[in-house]
C-alpha cells in the first residue's frame, strides 16, 4: 500500500480509501506457521481483471499519448 501511495502521490489512507471506493481493495488473510506460532497478515490483491472490470463499469477511456511528444 505504501508503494501505491508513493507512486500516486497520496497518503496511504487516501490510497486505501480510493481503492476501496472503486472496488479494487480486496483483503485476504494469509497465515503461515513460524515455529509453531501462527502469524496472520493482511495482503492487498489487485489483479488486471479487477482493474479492467472497474474501468469498464466506470466508462474509463483508454488514454492515448504519442510517445514522441514525451520528454524522457
């Protein structure tokens, strides 16, 4: 979540809220056994199919940018 927030120039809680509002924030509980002690952590899952589904539902237009006009 911190990587997404940094890449989008948002605070972590704002990025989480935005993902949740558009239906891209999915939580799965991952458990692993570490020396007979169970550790639970939350994992954020965003798949390409979820992104495409949300884009279609919200009528997001495909962005077109001529890469010859972009300064590297």
